[in-house]
């Protein structure tokens, strides 16, 4: 159950970040920098977009993992 909750939270956080957060953050960072070619702009924008989504997914996984612990049928022996 813990894995299921963590996966649901990870997917939800990643989806919300994709729709509302990743593009504005990537565009803001790219706008603050100077580049020599349009390829550099596209590469950095893509990397930042994916990085924000990855970070949101990891945050969602961590929160889901923590909340899923209370829903687990067999508690951990930590």
C-alpha cells in the first residue's frame, strides 16, 4: 500500500508541476541568461523543464511514502 500511495503522490505532483510550474520557472531562468545560439536556449529550457518535473516527482514520492507508512498494514520496525 505504501508504494501505491507514493506512486500516486509522485504522479500527481509531477502532473501539477508540468501544468503550472515547470514552464514558467524554465522560461524565467532562461530569460535571465545570455546565449550565443538558439540551440543553447532550447537545451537549457528543456533541461530546466525536466529538472523541475523530476524534483516535483521526488517531493511527491517522499510525501506519499511518509503518508503511506500510516496506511501500511504491516508497520515498519524502524
